[in-house]
């Protein structure tokens, strides 16, 4: 297991390196940041100094090595707009996005799994068909529209839930968290739900098809022949098998959810990474964009690793020999 | 004379399909006493597995047991409410399935799958249940059962998995075990071992056994009585020696005649021409008629059951003793 984790870490490092190279090339295509940085009335000397300071006078491969060196040291430059180190800026917004994304994933499991179990157990019932039809809506409705609709219903008409911001936060480990206060939790519900709608549908459908397959399997028939109660069959025999694909897909989706919380954060004015990346793209704030992208890459790689490990815990068949 | 442990009377099971209700088994009747072994023989689709699942009460919609009685120790299982039926399943009546690779849950350890079976029917501590599970594994000949309890199904070979399934079936010393082709998916050597294990255990515990198979040679060495099924009906039913030595129904006769051991070396194997009819489109009268060399006009009517010398037969033109087998 240790050796296997080490190998996976090595793979992860290679993926990160490849992504860094791609990112560096993409940056060359955007063009020089010099024009954005210099005031219009700058002299030729000022321009040359800036180019030297940024290292843009060096050959490309040296620039790439400097870029890598900065990345390893956690130094990706200073934001042109905020005048703060870009990595620190992104990291300061990370908890808000993580909170939103993880809460959304949690919601998708809390809602999606039971719905899928109900639908899969009696696939021809009216309840099951309603759930399955509803899940198509969850797949196909655009997030921004759902978000606006939710704000209209629950904030404007009913006035039950706030429509923007994080509300009151509590400092834990030097970071502010919303979900620990009642007010913060109320702020979290609408954005998290609209972000999780797609995942709820996906988990529901995955669970449903998994349950249907498992229910007609020989091992479930054998479990029934053993005289087990239906409840135990569903929650132990079926659920544990169904969890394998669900964990894989949901795990991989945490990364996507974080990356695509951009839209939700914009609609609900949630002060996370997604909001800052949109602002930074508008302002061509290169260091921040780079920091954000590299962070997302690292997160994807790490989440993949965790999913692989979880997968092994769930499915004994893919554990290595001799463990 | 006491009532038999199991008595099936005119069992009928139907499946609802798009083309209407299809009768998969009909007029199935037999009895089984404690310690007796009944071989249920037939081709694929003859309804032998459906008979087994009907007794277990495990026919799922669109299927339905729609007629007859299943008297188990004098009580009709068809009238039992599901919770009471569930209390019998795995406890008094156990079942062994065909493919050992599919019957054990791949993601649960063997101890989990055994202990839950005990706890489903008895209030004992987990430690006691675990000890009993270990003993059951030892009884079916699994080496170092204590360690093997902690293993997952994929860590066992096919034969060992079937032994585990048999151990699970034996946990509560059932009165009846229904074995649905339990050796079909196994090597011949493993087959013989499994047969020996089951035969010994059934004899020691006085367990009644219904052994479903398409393999007549297995039945010859194992069963006391044999019932041959064709297209959902029992066509011949009697003592295993009598039926195999002197088959009377043309179908049984053909089955036995087609065994390789009955055919002279170097000649083409004898076979029954044609194929099993689709259960939804059975021929009128005797279902075997289109494949039968002895069929006449009379066979357009359903043949009645006749009883001679303890043998039940469903044929107008049975093979007589004098004819060559």
C-alpha cells in the first residue's frame, strides 16, 4: 500500500509538471503583461527595467525554469490589481469555495442516495418514474437560471433565505467558516443547493441503475434465500456495491464542482476563488490566474489520489495481493 | 404413516409477459421425505429452477405462483405471510445456487455473510455466531476456517466458494435444501467432491434434498427418486434405479440413450432431434409430440398421468420393457 501510494504521488507530480508546461505555453499566447502594467506615459528606460525585472529578457527555457522554481517555492508573483502575493490571495479565498463545494457534494449524497435507492427498488412505480424524470431536469437546467430562480422564490417572494454573501463566520484554524453559525448556514443553503443540483441528479441516476442491477443479481437472490430482512439486503448488500461507482464519480466531481463554482459564486456573491478568478480574467491579472489554475490542478490530482484509496477500501477485489 | 416433509400438489407458476400470461410450470406434484434425495432433471427452460424458486417463495413479479399447494411439514407455504416465510428461508429451507462466483456478495467478507445468516434467525451473540460459522466452514472441508472467515469471496476458488455457499445453507441444519445445479459451473473433480460433501451432510442431518440438474449421471449416483421435467411438466417420476434402467417416457428414454457412456465407441452419438419448444408457444397436446418418434393422432390431446409400479408417467405410448434402451 505504501509503495503504491508513493507511485501514485510520483504520477501526480508528473501530471502537475505537464500542466505547468501547458500553462506556461498558454501564457506565452496571451502576450506580454508589460502593456497592462506600465502606465501610458512610461519612458523607454522604465519599460526596459520592467522587462528585466519580470525576467522577460531571458530565453524561453530559462523563463520556464524560473516559473517552475517560483511554483515550487509557492511564489507565483504579485497580483497586479491587489498588490498582494497571488498564491496567498487565492489561498485566502480557498476556504469559502471549499466550504461551498464540499457542502454541495454532501447535499448531493444526502439527497441523491436515498432518491436513487427508492427509485431503484421499485423501478416501475410512479414514485420512481417521478424521481427519474425530475433528475433529467436537474441535469439539463442551467445553473445560473436555477440560481436566479431560487433567489426569486426563497429570498424575494418568501423571504426565508438570504441571497448573497457568507453571513456570519466563525474563525477556526485562522480561517472563517460559515457553516458553523446559523446565519452562515442559511447563507450557504441556496448557493450549495443550486451548485449541487447537477450532482444530485447524477448520484440519483447512478444509484438507481446500480440498485436495479444489484437487485436482480444472484447475490441478492441468495441473500433473500438466506432469509435476510429486505432492509439489511438494501442497506448492506446492495448499498455497498452501489457505493463503488458513486464514490468514484462524486470524488472526481469534487474537483469539477470547485472549478465550476465560478458561476454560482458570481450569482450569490459568494466571496470564493471563483469570484476572484472572474475579476482577475477581466483585469488580465496574470499571477492570480496562474495561481488559481495551478491550485485547481493540484486539487484535482490530490482528489484523484484520495478517490483511488477510497475505492480500494470499498472494493476488496482491487486491493493488491499480499496486503 | 406420517405426512411427508414436503408435498407439492399441482404447482403452477405463471409469468405475465407482453403477449399475455405464460404458464412456466404446471401440474407439478411430488413428495419428499426426511433424508430423501430427489433429482429434478430437465433441459434448460424446462422449469426445474422455477420449481425450486417457487418452493422458496422467491418468484418475483412479473412471475407468480398461481396454483397448487406447497405443503411443508403440513403447512401450505403459499398461504404464509412474507415475514413467516422469511423466517423459514435460510433456516428450515435453504438453497444453493448454480454459480458460486455470483452468489456470494463480492464486497462483503465471508464472516459477515455467514454471521448475518445466523443472526437473521436466532438471537445469539456475535461471538457464538462466529464460532458456528467457523465450524460450518470446517464441516464442508475448508482448511484453516478461522483465517478463511476473514477472506473475501474473490480470494476463494470456485469449488471453495460453492463449499462456503453450502456451509451457509447448512448453518441452521435445515429440513430441506434445494440445490439448483450446484456443480454445473465446477470442474468434474471438484464436482465429485461437492457431491460427496452434500451427500454426507444430508444423510447425517436427515436433510431432504432437491437436486436440480440436467446431468443424469449425477442423479444416478446421488438421488433416491428422480423427476424428469419437460416444458414445465413432470413427464416421468419414480425410483431412480427403475427410471434410469427402464425409462418409459420417450423423452427420458432419449435422454438416457444420448448419454455418451450408452453409445458404442466410434458411432455418432444418439440425440433427441429438434429443440425444446418456446414456453410461450407450446404445441397442442403433449409438448414433446413434435420431437417424438412414437407420436400419433392421440398425442394431440394432453396425456393423462398414469401410475404403474410406483412410477408416474405422462404418455400415451410409453416405451415398453422389451425395447432396446
